[in-house]
């Protein structure tokens, strides 16, 4: 045996075996942490995979099939105008307003299509961080100055992190730009307005199906929440009409595919996710008919499935690990919440850094970070660390990091994560000193 090449596998075998041999499964906290991880992955599957990730997979697949590489290179490519590229990336993320996991298929899609590293990372950060509803909720619950600081910080972060990533990997980006085709032909199959409406319908389904509940029982946000499934149904009907006409699937097939979803909505109106599930199944069947399997509908499904099988397993593994360490929101894993609260008091460098690191590894569903922070601040968390967690937490998570690494490699992922943590820490220190 050649020890020079085999020592690494042997080392990891010994480490894993030793960990299994001495695994303290009889300890109540370890048992509780394992249960928490299973609860978290169940909650994640129920609340996020169906309503968040599956629409995101279909949107990412559509980007790969229906958005020309020429368009991506023109607006987001390494040779694109910097102001235009970073502006488009930040605005796109703002419109989507999704969580740190839902943004991943969309990021992978544009990055694979040739988007520059800087604009792609700006988009990756802006999607979950610049969430209009979350910022409004932050201002109303944690104070207007916290909401304003979060909004300004998130917008600046998206641009600065993108520019920094481009700077640190400028040589690779220069090689990428040099090897990119100079004049890619624009595809002229479908008018731009049709493609825009097609994407708008899917984004509408994604956004409104996941519209969060607010504390107030009045106002615009609550009104939208009350009508969220009617609005989602409207976007679904619009998508069905586009498939029937522009994609030439036919009205009869679309209606037949939609009947189970309609029946579920009428029989079980209190469980709208059931109708949503049947809608996804119907769309998948439409994409795999003999007459559609070989055309753009079939390609759309194939690309969406490719994203799903590559990303979803990593996300679920990451959620399990995060559950063991940190538990569900409101529950504890291996790390006691009292430790966290005691380490983020005041406005020291350590408190802000710990809040950034803790937020970066913990999984926050959209809007859940606000009540969690409210509880931590009630337990003594400083305002600076609170902002640091707000700027690092929603944009990153352990599952998110695992997928980013599979898309752009270990080195770029480490730099991206460190940039978010460092900037969140500095922002927390400044904010805590002022307020």
C-alpha cells in the first residue's frame, strides 16, 4: 500500500469511526438534537420544498431553455457594463424576495449561462437579503432605524460583495471574458414580451404562494396575504393559457392536467398546498407527453429536473446538520440558546462577529428572522449584533453554502461567505456605536 496516497482516506475513516464509537447517543441533549433535526427537515419539506424550491427549479430550468446566452452575456456577462450588470442583479433579487435556499437554482442557472462572477454573487446575496416585506416587518417590530439600516446595508452589500468577488478572482474572470464568444446571435423564436410574461407568471406564483403572514390584521400586506392563493391561482391560470397557446400544448390538455388541482382546491380549500401539488404534477405530465417531450417543453422539464437532482439532496443534508447543531426556530439543538444570547450582548467585536457567524450557519425561512431576533434582543442581544445577524443570516445558511460550493467551487464559496461575515460584523459595530 502506498501511504503517500492512502493516508487521507485512512485518516477520515479513523475520524468517522472514532466519532461513531464514542457517539453520546444516551445524552438527553444529543437525543433532543437528533429529534430537532428530523423536525426541522420535516418542516423544511412541508413549508419550503413544495412552495419555494419546486417553482424555483422550474424558473431556473426556464432560464436555461428560454433565455438566450447572448442576453445573459449582454446584461450580466464579464464584458457587460458594470453599472448595468450590478443594477440588474440587485433589482432582480429584490423582485424575487426569496429565502437563501430558493435563490440557489436561479443563481446556478444564470452562472451556468455565462453571467460574470460579480453580478451572479450580487444576485445571490440580493435575493434573500433585499426582501421588501421583511424590511418593512423589521422596521415595524424592531424599530424604523433597524429597518432602514437593514435596507441600506443589504443594497450596499449586494453591490460591494459582487465587486469584491470580481476583484479577488479578476484573473479567472479575465480568462472567462477572453474565452466568451464576442457576438452571440440573439434568438428570435418568441417575442420578448411573451418571454417576459411567461417568466412573470412563474415569479408571481413563487412570490405570492410564499407571501408571509403579518402580525397586523389590517393594511395592504395583510390584504395581500388574505388573497394570496387567489392571486397565485390567477398567475397559474395565466401560465396555463400561455402553455396552451404560445407553447402549442392545447387547451384540452391544459384543462385535463389542471382538473385534479381544481378538484383539490374545491374539496380541500383549507389545504391549498394539495392543489399546488397537483398543479406541479400536471405541469410535469404536460412536459413529458410524447408530443412535448422532444420540444422546448420537454427541454424545460429536463433542465428543471437536472437542477432539482443536483441541489435538493445537498439542501436536505444541510438542513439535517443545521437542525442537529441549532435546532428549529424556537427550539434548541446541540448549542444551547442561552449560550447564544450570552455571547451577543453589548457591541464588542466578538459579539458582532459571533452574531454574523451564527446567522450565516443557521437556516432562516423568510420573515422568521424578525421574531427570532425579537426574542434574542429581549434576552439581552445588542443592537449591533442584531443588525449583523440580519445582514448575514437571511442570505446564508449551511445548506446554502453546500450548494454554492457545488456551483462555483470551495475557494470562491469561502471568499463569498467570509465577505458576508466580515461586512456584517463591521456594519454591526458601526450601527451599535451610533445607536
